[in-house]
């Protein structure tokens, strides 16, 4: 019955202005008013729509409480298209049952029965009004979720102001002005999605992974066996055919253009190693082409988990306002990379970073700010927490001053003046502060980039360059260390005036003139910085990359989403991650 109904809707006529004729349906006004004046609609899977009730009332008030989604007793073409979107919500990384996907066929059939006279119930008008309101409520939920996400990230301690984005989006007006008479509901929906290249590429790749997950669920393969030590080219592995098949599924190994199965490899040959290397490059694993246990574990992650990671990434993108949706600087923490973008959103370069160490109190927070300052040859003001945990033990007795001198530290009183007569106990009780003087050995390196925030998190160079040789680079106390800070400085300061040539920038970093320390440059044009957390990203050609959930932020989101509606939308006070001072 549903197929017949949808087919009949395809022939609906439109006026030349794109709007369908709207007969007077004022006889339904009392029924509509009764539905929207209650905060619950029992036919919905999530009947409580109190959060959306003001928008629902605004929508119908604008229409004088006339029907929006049926004409002459039949659902409109737009209603059918919306319902199709609800049923296909998984293609947007959303949960179809949030939008009553399994319930719409029965509702459509009931409306058809009423229209055809097969259902002459006395409450037929109530049923039509409930159907109309159900479409409206669900559309408001869907468009809101698609535009700004389902969860308020502040409830997860992410410093992103989604309530402000939500308040700026008039979803009732959008529904009335853009959806009710839309000539293409999918195009209308796409217009409010994040306009970001990575988002679009991730969304475009999602159907492939949904198909892979369904195939894997229907015929689960045995897991790939583990390895005691890394398998190199020429080595033996007991599941070569299974490994090759698994690598072909995501395009890491080429498919055979024939119905004849590919011959089983005699051993772990160069072709398999090249395919494994390609897979490793996409998954944040050391890309040496060796079949390691880490690689096997990653290959054994079910595809439905990859689908969840992609959905979480799409959710994250929806939280950002336009200036941070396409920022000039984008740091992806679990990937350990930063991307710099030109004003036209083209990629200038990408660079390895080190970020906050997991499994401790050093997780780099997720937040957005404006880069405002560059400081050459900076001091490092050591946080109280680091003084207590890592330095005080070295400062006891006569060797304390020697330790300070060796590491180029100095003790300050609370006025900022260099102090004498201090003791380790004084430092343990925060009576004095410690800072590290500028120089090549300074923990912040030779330049730092400030986007002021209450966490004292920023980007900077570092003397510990060996960390950039690692695949997993969560090694800092929270700040973001740059693999090539001089390159970042040249990019940030281009067009900033002051004759900031590459030679002048190099001199500002490496000249040890004591009069040129802690030199601050205030940017004429501030740069939006987005420190984000994406365990799934896509290249513009659709190639997917997946990374470990190092801080457990995806797991927190999964738990919040699993609770269902109403999702957490209250504004929450964000707690800084660090004690006073500057992390590094």
C-alpha cells in the first residue's frame, strides 16, 4: 500500500510558482490546535516534544493552523519526500528511529484508507491532524539535528557554543518558507548541512560503509588471526586469502576484474605488503607495510563500528558555526595533524602535531578561538601542577639551584620579580612561581601562537623533535606542538605588515639577543582556530581515514546518544583542564 501511495504522489501538479494549491482546511484547525497545545503526541516513538513545541506552534500559527502536509486528503509530494529522508536518516549519520522510520508506512496507509473511504472512523479528522503534526514535529527534529546536531557538546565538556547556533536557526520559518513547497526536499535539506569539504566527503563515503556493515552482519567472517611478531615480505601468514579479501573491501588492494577468484598468494608478498601499507596510512598506524598485531586488530574492527565513527564525525561538524566550520587552522587531535587553510578554504599545508597525553590529566580540550598573537622566543610560565608533581622533588637541598640553572629556570615572587631565599617547600605551597627562560631548550621552543583561552592551550615549537617520528603522538601536557613551527610562522604572518619576510622570522626565532626575547606580534587579521576531535575523516576523493578514540570522547558521545530523546541540550559550564600556568 505504501508503494502505491508514494507512486500516486509523484504525479501531483504544481502551480507555475512552484507552490501547490492550498484548499481551505480550517475545519481541521481545532484538531491541530489540540495536538500542538499538548507537549506530547502519543503516536510518536518519542512522544514528548516539549523542547520543540514553541517551533511547532510558530509553524502552525504562521499557517493559521491549517494543514501543511495533506491536500484533498492525500499526503503532499513534500510529505512523502520528507518521510523518505526520515527513513534514510542513517545516510546522514543519524538514527532513523529518532524520526519514526518504522512507523511511517502504517501512518501513510491509514491516511490512504481515510482518503479512499475505507476508514470512516469518527475520529478521522483527529487522525489527519495527528499525521500532519507528526510530520511537522519530526521535520523540526530532523532539520534541527541535521543543522546543529543532536547533543549539546558542552554537556560533554566540549567548549563549543551550539545553543547560540540553534537560537540563530529559525527552523519553523525554514520549514514554512523552504520545505512545505519545496521542489526538491533532499536539496532543501542539504542547504542547511555543514558546508565543509571534509564533512561532504565523509557523508558521501558513508553509504559504502553502511553496505559493508550490512554484508558483514549477514555473513560475519572469522577474525584475522593474530601475529606473534610482525610479518614481513616473504613471510608466512595462515590467512593470506582472507587478508587479501579484507584489504580489497575498502580499496586498499585492487579487486580482480574477473569472475574467477584471485589465486591465493604463496606468501606475504610485495603486493600484500603494499596494500597493508596503504591501509596503515589510512588508520594512523606506522606505515611500514609489515603485518603487525596493531594492524590485525584494526582490520578486525567491525564495519558497523566504522559507521558509528563516521556518524560521530558528522555530528561533530554540525556543532560548529560558519567561521569555525571552515577555520583557517584545524587541529584534529586523534589524527595528530594540523591543517592550515587559505581564505578561499583551499588547503595551504598540513603538519604533524603532538597533543595532550591520554590516560592522565593532560587531554587537550576541544574548543574554538581566534589566533591573535605570535610570540618569538617566549618564556614558559610553569603550571603549579607541574611544579608540584615534576619539579619540587629536584629542588630540595643545595642542588636545587643547580637544577634550575641547568634547565634555565628562574623563581619569581607573586609580583613577577626574580626571587631569592625560596625553598622547595615554598614552591610546593605555591608561594613562588617558576618560569623557564627563552632559548633553544625552552619547552615552548622558539615561537608560540596564541588563541587566548582559559585552558592556556596554544600551539608552539618544541626542542623534543623525536616525538614526531612516532605514529601516536599524545606526548604533551595539553598544548599542541608543531613539527615545523617556522613554516607556521611564515604562513600566519604573511600579509601582516612589519616586513615579516622568512629571513626576519628566522632571525626572530634564532637570534639570542637578550633584548629580543618574548617578542609579541599582534595579528592584524585574526585566524579562527578549531581544535577538534574526529576519529573518522575523508579526503575529497572519498578515501576514508580512521583513528583511535584516544581520549574516549567518541565513547562519551555514544553513551549520550544511546539514551535517546530528549538529547542533552542544556548549556553547561565548561571546566578548564589545567591549573593556572601554561601547559606545554
